[in-house]
């Protein structure tokens, strides 16, 4: 697999964004475990008290721009991405939590717990022209993890939120996408067609510390 950071064009793009104080996540797009391109996800200016403007840029394996889409949403954390035919599927966690919350009072701690319990999964289906085909939501509860304080003398605590079993997204050849997620309540396996329509959903009854999503044209399983 080619590394994006060894590409001079990619480096100049990243340095330009640093100079303009723009923060962008650049990650590969995989199809059938093969690199087919890259996506750049940028959080732009704050649009309101609880939403931001975002830009998604789609590039081929040589970093040539294919399409862009701009949209407004709450605080998003892009977790995973997959591609099938002409459709890109992106998996986000939407939450009012910052990536790391510094808590100094019991009231602040309770506010973080409330936010963790009212977070959402968001799947967005985008074509190569940058058109959003469909968006799917699901309410989930995030687990809270405690991080070490930078100072031994600090009275605050630092928390971060995460899905207990995470999320996994893979393309299913000629069919669409298989999606797995798991929180404290349950673990679900879902199938979506190329229009972003939910076609199948089943709860994964197995209990374990980790889950692995495996797909084929006929069947998707999680074990």
C-alpha cells in the first residue's frame, strides 16, 4: 500500500493547511482490502453553538481531487470509511462531547455522562460527485474512559468517550455495505444497499471482548 505521507503533493497539501490553521483528517479509502483513494475530512468554522461546517474531499490514489461535499452537523468524529462502486460510506460518532473533556466539578461530570448517554451513530452515503445520497442515525451510549492528568497537583479529571465494541464498516461486492457496532446495550450487524437504505438488521448474540466483521457477496458475519 502506498503511504500518503510519502507523496510530495500530499505533504504540500498538509503544510498548506497547517499554515492556514486548518485541521484535516486524511485516511485511505479501501475496497475489498485494496487502496482505491483517500478522503480528507475537515472541520471548518463553528456554525452555531452546537454545530460546525464540514468539508469532505474525495481523492484518487494519486491525490487528484474527485469530488467535494460541504455540510453542517453537530460535533462529528469520523471513525471508518468504505467504498463500493460509485458510493462512499462514512461512519461517524455524533456527540456533544469534545474528544477530551476536563472535569473539575460534580456538575461537570454529570453533564459529560448525560452527553455520553445521548450520542448517535451517523452513516453518510456520498457519491463521487459529492452528493449526499442518504444519512442514517442510531442512538448509542458511549463508555467513559479516564485519562492521566498532565499535572500531579491538578484537581481535575480528564475523560474521553468511546463505543465499547467500536464500529466496523466494509463493502459487500455489488450489494452495498455491512456495518457492525456495539455499545453497553447490544451489538448489531446491519446491511445497507447502494442508496443507503437499511435492508437487514440483526443483533449479534455472541459475547466477547472483540468482534471481527467478515463479508462475502452472499453473507456478512461478525465473530
